[in-house]
């Protein structure tokens, strides 16, 4: 009689599930980078991922659930992209410039990512929450140090975001 390693079989199942979920996420990223968020359907995602529709519902309750998972993934990417360089700088204006540069450079190296970020920032407000919070912190520090030349911090934040998003679109 053949002994079955149940722990190994369970691990194989978890690995397969993770790969399938990752493929659904990659497919969604490609679709959302190329098209508006409201035009993407579950059928589009499963076709792009080359999985059965039922498989989608094993991993996500709905398209909103997928978008939420994607927003969480993008939020983590934002923080990983920004924090190392940002924390190495003491000057808040230099921190702002470094953050903007990081986003623009990433968009230049990965235009699909840039397109996804630009679309996601307007469609999924939580995506940019962490980055916006860090930007607000740096702008407040710059204002406190008299570095904004009288520009209101709220306007400075929108100014920085607008220029960065526009540069990413151009990339």
C-alpha cells in the first residue's frame, strides 16, 4: 500500500491555489492597465487568466473583491517603492521630490504599471491612501519649515499629485 503524504498534498494544493490567484491578479492588472475599470468584467478576467469562471469565485466573491485585493497589492507596492529612499532623506521637499521621481521612474520602466496606477488612483481611492498620507506628512513639514512660499498645504498636495500623475501618463 502506498503511503500518501497528506501534508505534502496540502502544500501542493496551497501552491496551486496561490498560483491561480496570482494569475487572476496579473490578468486583472493587465486589463485595468489597458481599459477603464468599469469596462472590465469577470468574463474578461477569467478569459485573460485562462481559467474557468467558477475558479474566479473560488478566489474572489465579486469583481469588487478582486479590485479590493488589487488595491491592497498596489498599496503595498507604493509603500515598498517610496519608503527606502524617502526615509533616507531629512528634508521634506527632497522627500517629496524623491517620491515623485520614484513613481515616474517606475512608470518609465513599466508603462503598464504606470497606467494601472494612474487609473487606479482615480477609480480606487484606497490605492493611493498610503502614498497620499506620506505626501501630506511631508508637505505639512515643508509648510512648517516655511518651504512652500505661501502655498496652502492642501493645494501643494494636489499640485504634486497632478504633476506626478501627468508625468506618469506621459511615460
